[in-house]
């Protein structure tokens, strides 16, 4: 019962991760072509396990002022601007956390608790996502998206 409730709550988060995690991390991964960024990534990869854990606090700290600005915008009646700022911050934060996770995973696997539970989490998550992907609504939405992409490509070629 608890597991089913947890699954229902986590599915939207898993779908957001599925949609955004890999592509957003890939965008930041392209920045590794820049020498300064590549050096920063090398340093992050070299962190010891608990240093890798601490590096995840950086996006939280970096986004705090942005969230405070959004609260200010809300208080001044600029709801749309506040929401847009929060959405942009969420995308940027997800991109950075996803990339940081990719860079630090080898170090994190040296932490006993993480090494024990991460494979279990990944197996469970992959199973839930496989069920979602096999569902009729998911397949229908994918078909609609594919038709929109084909239409967009045709429009770009003719335009």
C-alpha cells in the first residue's frame, strides 16, 4: 500500500527526470569543450566521496537568491514574472544537478549507503518507467509528439 502510494507520488517526478535530466545534462556536458569548464569538471570528478556529496549544495545555494527575487516579484504582484523566473531556475538547477550527478557518480559509489541503495532505486525507477512507457496514454502522447516533429520539419523545409 505504501509502495503504491509512493509510486503514484513519484511518477510525475520520474517523468520530469526522464524528460529533462539527460538532455539538460547533455547541454552542460557540451560546455566541457571550453577549457575553463573542462578544468572545473576535472576537479569535480577528482573529489573524494563526501566532497562529491557537498558539491550538490552548490546549486541549492546558487538558486536561493533567485527564489528570493521570485518571492519579491510575487509580493509586488508580478506573478507571471515570478513564475517564469522560478521555471527558468528549475531548469537550470536540474541541468546542473544532473551534470554534477554524472560527474560524481563514481565517487558516490564509494559511500556504502549510496552504493547499496542506488542500484535498488535505479532498478525500481527503471521498472516504473517501463510500465509508464508501455501504457496506452504514454504511447499516444509519443505518437502525437512524433507527428508534431514531422510537421515541424516539413514546415522548416518549405519555409
